[in-house]
């Protein structure tokens, strides 16, 4: 089948571009190196945004509620330290608590006057009790009641149900006012906790979020080096050429430095997810160069280096261009996410992917053609065996097409059914390896002191029925209001989910004024005065008189499913709204639960946008919507298999797996483009369909296998991460890459036969 007029017109234009690149190869190479050097300094200034706010859009309603609560009640960034002591309630046990709490309170970054511990509480309450009831037999009775009341008020916060586990609560200074960074503060807390006998455990939402960012930041550096090292080794083993090992590495790091420099100059920061930018650009770039390497080596059998490079450019430039575009489209679909780190990740990788094209144009001509030393890549070991396998695959496509199509259809139906079984993971501890310090601390705390999930129900006290009541004090409180608060807190404590869980703790203003023995007949003002002497910050942390808002603090287990968390939050809001109609739930626990819940819908939307974007791109590239539709099928198949398999196996949707669909489609379609271009080249040479398939498998098929090896092994490096979502992301994208290779070598050839597409008048060349 001869090439059409469009192809005859375009090929000379590409050849002229190739000639220009070859002619100016030295200048282009030097220019690229100078740009790399210039980008070095700004790229080094790229930082990781570690704020919780970076997860959300500025107008996100859950974020606005959270920020409003921080402003109203002064923030709730608490760190919890806990340990087990059989002598806890003995004088020596309480003395150990006091000394440890003082050591922790003295650390920079801690609001020392806000520290809560069992020993200090006993001392304060005892001083107040002595001043109220004096001494004597009845005084000792009342004092014992005080102690019992303190224990119950502190239950599951400062003392466990076993009366042998104690907790110390530290309140952090705002970051802007702290003398050292949060990272340094947490390191010093953990140093004291590790040195304590017995060992103490450290947890709390600020610590968990800090650990998440710390692991991701460490992974970004380590995984980038590991990915580059592994892929360099693979290239060296496959092509046994130092030049062709260094060249793709140089191209990748040029694109990477330019990407980082542009991000810094535009005022952007790395997000939690985009910290693996280095690994991804390395993987994509090296896989792209693989196609050039294989094609150039094939052409060198019959051409000199300059002619081989020129022809390789003509053959591969369009496919490489559209491959990078479709990859950028796949990552760009993540811009639809409601999660800010996912959006920024998509934009950054899309930018880096397109800069791979620029780096290739500047570096490859000089890198391939300058000098003669080690100029040609060599044949990979076991290449003949690989060609034999590819030949068997192409013959299987030819002779068993009906059976193969039926098998693909059945697998697709099975995978589609599995998608209905997907679940979302909101157990924060599941983001880390089980042996990590934060997971051990969460287990210890939740087993002995209740949930580590800290949240609140807040509501207005400025209601008409309260304002009209007699006996209103000068800060808007009445005994009736506190009675309603007490009733609300009691109902919140009684909430029980179908699995038997519920709030593990509820602390309300009424708890502080209501438990003090001997004050039943005293006025509300007197009770509040006593409470302030006992717990100076108790009232101000729960009630803002100026704004007329109050809250009930709640604790719940972190280690429970998403549905349970969201049902608990919804039920708690409903209970509170029966008494205080404007009541709403907020806090980091609520924020993170809703954040991860949105991932499932994000995945569906991003996948749909990626599919639509790639369809449009392929339609433009090949000037045929039929070609675009055919290209979608083999690239949708592995996504369905992976996502459906997640449902059947029970792999949860988390911040890593939520990106699988759109990212995998953007990557797998690259191979389809190269395959289709190779197939058309064979048909243009006069071969029939099956002869063209055999030739394409032997030529482009090899490059697809090598590129897939690079992609799969590159992504599996992410399994070294400490952050579980990145492990899932790496492994599942690797599986999708293998599925994409199967789709390109088996399903796409079948479709090209069963769905006749007029390729002659649609070309990318």
C-alpha cells in the first residue's frame, strides 16, 4: 500500500527538520547544557508544602469550617504522649508523670502553660479542694470525691480504663510564633519519649501529618536516585553502551531541572503527591528514549549514523510527539480533582513530559552524532528468544482471533463487576508501614486510651431563647444552656455505630462545672471561678464568649472504615442539631475523612476526562475518529482490569490509587501510538494485515517490550516507599503497563482487522 499525498508532503518537512537539527547539533547541545546550568539554582529552591491547607481549594467548605474553628477557639494542634505504668496512681507514679510532663513542656515550640497531665491536675484540684472544704473527716471524704471526679473527667485522655496507662497532652505554639520548626519540635519530643522508661508513644494529628510529609520528602530523594540507578543498569544491560546509558539520563535530568525551575519561578511548591516528580519524569523520559535507541540500532544495519538518525527522526518524531501529548493529557486530567496536591501533581508531570520533547530536540542530535566512541547501541541479550515469543504472539493473533476477543470481553465484564466493590481507605494509619513509629503509637493509644481522631461539634450560644432567659451572666451563659450542652454531650457519648464503635470521649463545658463536689448550690459564676483555678484553659478552649460559640470536643478511633467515620460524623451532627440547629462538625478528623472520600468520585471523573482527551488527541493526530475509538479500547482494557481487580481483591482507594486510571491511560497509549505508526509503515510498504502485524511485532514490538520493562521496573521502585499510597501507585501502574503491553500486542492487532480503519488518508507523518 503506497503512502498517500499527505504522507509524501509531510515526510520531506520532517526530513528538513532532522537535517537542521543535525546541522546545528553542537550549538543545540551546548545551549541545552547552559540551560541546565542556569536552571540548577532555582530548581534547588523547590520546597515541599507541608501545610494541611495545601490539600484543599481555598473555598472548600470543610476547610473554611476548620479555619473558622481555629480562629474562634485558638487552634487545636495537640501532641499526645502515652505510656504504661502499673504504679501510675501511687505517689511515685504520679511524680514520674509530673517530671516527664515538665521535661516535655520545656521543649521549644510547646505552649507550656497548656500542658495537661494527671499529676498536675491532681495537684491543682487538691489545692482548690483544700481552700474550699478545709481539713477534717468530711474534707477528706470530699477530697476523695474530687480525686474520683478528676479521674473520670480525665478518663481516656490522661488515664486509661486500666488505671495504669497515662497520657500527656501538649499544645503546640502557632508555627509563626514557635522558635524552631515543627520538625525539630517533634524530633525532640520523640527523643524524650524514646529515652523514657518505659518507652512512651507519640501521636496526634499534627504528628501524623508531619510524618506523612517527612516520609514523602525522603521518598522523593531516595526513589529518584533508586529509579535512575535501576534504569541506568537496565539500559546498560540491554544495549551495553555507555553513550546510550548517559544520553537518556542527561535528557531526563535536563527536563527535570527545567520543570523544577519553572515551578519555582511561578511560585509553586511540591505537594505531598508531586514529591515523586523526579521518579516519574525519569521513567517517562527513559521509556521515550528506548524507542529511539531501538529504531536507530535497526537502521544502523544498513545506514551510516547520520542517515540512520535522520530516518529515525522521520519515523519516530510524530509518534513521540503525540505520545508525550497523550501522557500530558492523562496527567492533566488530574486537574479535575478536588484535592489540591493531586491537581498540582498532574500539572507538574504534564509540564515535565512536554519538556522531555524539548530536551530531546536539543540533546539527542549532538548526543548521538558527536564523536565516534561507543556510538552504537548493541543488541540486547536473549533478543532472538524475545523475537521468537513475539512471533508466536502475532501468529496467535492471526489464528485465534475469535477466542482472544471472547476472552478479552469476559475479562472486561468481570472487571466491571469488580468496580462496584471498591472501597475508600480513610484509616490514616494505613498510609504507613505497620512497623513505623507512628503506627505503633496509634495502636498503643487506641488500644489503651481510646481514639486518636480529634474533632468537634461547635454551635452558637446566641439564640433567642437563651438571650431571653433570666439569670444570664455577663458572658452569655445560663445554667439552662449548660444543661442543654450536657444533654447534647450525653447523647453524643451514647452514639453507637453498627460495628459497636462510637465516640471514645466527649468533653463539654458542662463537664467542668458539673463534677465539682460541694458546689451544687453555688452560682454559675462561682463554679466557673473554681474551674478556672483548677483548669485555667478548660473554658477558653471550649467557649468563645465574644463570638458566642461553644463546642464539644470529641475523640474517635482512627482505625476504622471510611463509611463508619462518615456515618459517625453525620449522626453526631444530627444529634447536636436537634438541640442546637446550627451545630456542625469539624476538625482534622472530619477534614481528612471527607478528603479521602472524594477520591472515588475523583477517579471516575479523571478517567473520563483522560479518555475523552485522548480520544480527541488521537482523532486529531490520525485525522479519524474511528482511529481514536480503536486506540481507546486496548488502553481502557488494562485500566478496567486494574480497577476491577482492586475491587475483587480488596485493595482500597487511597490518594495513590485514585490517580491510577488517568495516569495509566496516559502512559499506556504511548505504546499504542508507536505500534500503530509502525503498523502503518508496514502497510505502506505493501504488506497485507497479518504480514504487517508480524513485521510490527518484530520491530516496534521489541521497543514496546524494552520500554515496558523500563516503565514497570521504574514504577516498582516506588514499592520501597514508606508511604503506602505510593507503593500502591507504583505496583498498580506497573500492572497496568503490563496490561497495556498485552493490549497493544494482542487486542490492538485484532481490532485493526475486525474494525477496518482507512489508514491511508490518516497519518501522523
